């Protein structure tokens, strides 16, 4: 009888150990997926200044870091993704980019900007706010319009949860600034 109890006990221990290992691998994989989704992709580009919420933001080597006055924190802005096309109709290639901005708080703001290629060099458009803690699904160009699909939090959804509501927006460049194209019904 003691031999059977020891065998059963050993069997339960092995099953418990396998369950713990499986749980750990699941958590590691989930954390890895979240990091992949949340890690901005650094995109090489020349130094460009955009206006974000009225504040000039100059990107150098794929990022901008500006100290927040009277605090030990900084506002950090990075590139997340890009698409290209002739958005202003001057027959030169422009680049639409997603900027991710964090200021040490719980939010992560996403903006859409465009690097316009002009006779005087690259000029950045003012940023258009896309959302806070959104999840970018796609960014592409079609007929010189910029299209983006992302998920945002639902009205009754907690901000710590993964965003669930799918949103598609389309933009053009008019007089050096992004303008949302409203869907016709």
C-alpha cells in the first residue's frame, strides 16, 4: 500500500510540475507577444520636427527625449511604423509615420505625421492624435491616401485590458497638414 501511495504521490508531483512549467511557458509567450506588439519599430530618417499637441518635437536617430519641467521624467517619442506615397501631389515620395509618445505616466499616445518632401528638404506635418494605448493593426497607402486600422478601448472597457474596438481612418495631406477623409455613405 505504501508503494502505491508513493507512486500516486510521485505521479501527482510530476503532473503538478508539468502544469507549472506549461503555465510559465504560457506567461513567457504572452509577455513576449505583448512586447512585440508594444515595442516601437525604429525607422531611419533624417532629422524632422513635428508639432505634437502644439509642442515642437524633433526626431533624431528615431527618437526624441525632452525633459518635463520640474519633474525627473521625460517625454519620449519614437517611431512605430511607416508607409510611403505622394501625399501632397508634388510628384515626390513622402513618408507617413506613426509616432508613439510616453511621458512616464500610464498612457501611451499615438500620432500620425507625414514627412513631406519639398524643394527645401523634408518638412514634418503637425501630428494627428490617434488614441491612447491603442493597438495598431495596419498602416498602408492607397491612391495617395493614408489608411490606418487600429483597436481602441470600448466605452466600458478598462484601460489595462487589450483594446477590442476596431477603427479604420483615412487621411490626406491638404496645405501641409493631415486631414481626415470621412467615409461616404
